[in-house]
């Protein structure tokens, strides 16, 4: 931990010298990073969805770069966004524990809780805080003269939990619609004028309880991508988390059809797409768009009964980890380019820095993908972990295979994705050599990321905030 802190301090000192030597007002492009919470890639037209869910994001994809195979490092918000903003894997940044979901890692004792007026041995709900030693994208860009601001609507992404590191402005919103965060982000960009800025937008329109405007729901009624009608009996309905059944429509007879739920989810995609379209239009009207790197991605996906379950954070199937990553560069460079290689959310930070012309800190664990190269390595992989209540379950995702390994139970499942994209047929007994190779990769990944692990503190969660999280299924 001391070594990591020293490396981070040295980097910031070097960056400060860079700023003092005449680059306090750099002329590089701005960066806008839009994170659409809970957005599955397969509900976007540019990723193959048949229906009018995403005309604005589809246009953005035609004007930019689409990474077809981007995967999150965790299936729920907090560890995934920590990875997105630090380019560190969950095993390194350590932001996993919340309310008893993850108590110990690798036989370690539980992390000591630190909270004002609280007994560490009490029964209060606690949650991890992103360590200060973790160097964030905002910190790197601010050290290079950028103004930085975050506009977030997810209660997980909080100042007191370490996510404000490096941001000049950090604003949180309780509403789940994108209009106000986007409006305030647009106003902030106008305030900083020609100076380059970094904006983080974290939007919640797609997240449950799937209560998007009725117009969006009705507009998608005939979409081919939603034609999966299936009756839901009482037992199936009872498996749906309570927070997903809060909307009025969920109490109507139509809620007994799976297609209704899928369409309600898709309506949230259509709603946030319209808001992002307005953001892009405003950037174009202010002549800022052509000097901006605009990235759109998600922190995780959502299960919609694919494996007889709902929600997210409960497994590592692709519907929870496969996320979009769209990049529009200034002057539409590389417009229409698609990259099929397996990439990760850990790669977003180094790739963004490269597109901005900034040096990449050596401590990052992600890979710079700005060259847009196609990998011919069949073992090139993305790793994920962080299932609620199952800290020893990991996945290894290559172009052709998904390995899900429970290291505590010594159980493995292997899926051959070209012939089984739904991940329903375990072929591990037929392919022992593939299992061996992927397990070898996984063990190396755990060893190399764990040895650099930071040690986060934990803080108590207030009753009011816990109630807010409960409304989102936590």
C-alpha cells in the first residue's frame, strides 16, 4: 500500500510540473464519459436490436467507433464504476463489500470499519470506500489542466465513498431521469468556455423499476427484438425483486407476460437515448462537439429471465457483463469503425487518455485500445468477479468461451459462445484442455491483481441512504 501511494504521489507531482511548465490551459479536446446504468448492449440498434430503442446512439455509433465485445469487471455498480474510473480490477481497488455481501477475501480478516460515532463491531450496514491511493481518471486530467465535473444520479457513486476524487464539481441527483444531470452538465461546459473539461454523467433511466414514459413503451410495441412472449405464473412473478414491482403497470394483468417486462426495460433505453441525443445536439450547437471525445458505456447489464432470474449482480452471464462502448472522436475520426476484440471497462481510462494525447500512468491495469487493433490471440480475455454473496466466483471471457469458476467450491462451467450464445450448455466435461488453459489464466490474473491490492476503509450507511438503496434493490 505504501509503494502504491508513493507511485501515485510521484505521478501527481510529475503531472503538476507538467502543468506548471506552460500547460495549465491546454488546448486538447474535452472528454465526456456517459455511463448509462444497467444498459445491455443487445438492446441497442447498433448492437443488433430490431426496434427503435436507440436512434441517437445508433447515429453516434455511425459517426464513431463501436467496441463489439466490451465486458464489465463486476455485475453491479459500485465495483464496476470503481474499475471504470481507476483502471484497476476489483481485486486491486477492493471496493466490493456492502451490507455483508462480501465479508472476507482470501482468508483475510474483515476490513476495519471507520465511521464517526460508530462502533466497528456494531450491526450497522457498512460499505467500502474507494481508497485515496487509487488514482482516478479525473485526478490525472485535472493534473493536466482540465476542469473536471461529475453529474451522477446513482446513489452508489457518492463523494463520501471516494468517487469525487479529482472532480472540481461533484453533483448528485435523486431523480432517475437524465434531463437535469444533462442540463447541468451542459451549463457547466458553457461556463468553462474554451477550456478543456472532463464530464462524467451517470444516468439511471434504464435501471429498475422500469418506469419510463408511456409514449416510449407504446412506441416499441411491435419491435421484433422484443417478441419473446412468455406467460409468468405466480411463482415466476414472486421471483421478481420487490423494487422492480413498484411501478403501477407491474400490478396490471399485462405484467404476467415476459414481453411486457422486456418492453418496459426497452422503453427506458429509448428514453435515455433521447436525452443523450439532446446532449449531442447541444454540443454541436455550441461548436464543442468537434473538439470532444465522447464515450458512452454502461456499468453492467440486466437479467430479464434469461436464466430464470432478474435484476443484476447475481451472476456473471453475458447479459450482466456485456456492455456497450461507443466512442465518437473529434471530426468523426475512424467513423464507422468496429472493433471485435474482447476488451474491458478497465480499458476505458487508458484509451481515453491516449485519445486526449495524455501519457498513461504505469499503475493502470487496463489496456490502451486507441490503436483499434484486432487481436488474433484466442486466449485474449476479460475477467469479472463480485457476485453478491459469492466473492470467490470469477469469469474468464474470451471471444469463443466463457468460463465461470467457483474457486471456493472447486466448480467450473464452460460455455462455447459461437454455438451457445445464451450460455445454457456446459461443455466443461468435453473440453478439459480449454478448462485448464482458462483456469491457468484466471489464477495468474488473481495473483497479479491481488498482489497490488489496496485496502479500502469502510463507513456506515445512514438509514435514509439505505432506504434509497433499498428502492433500487439493495
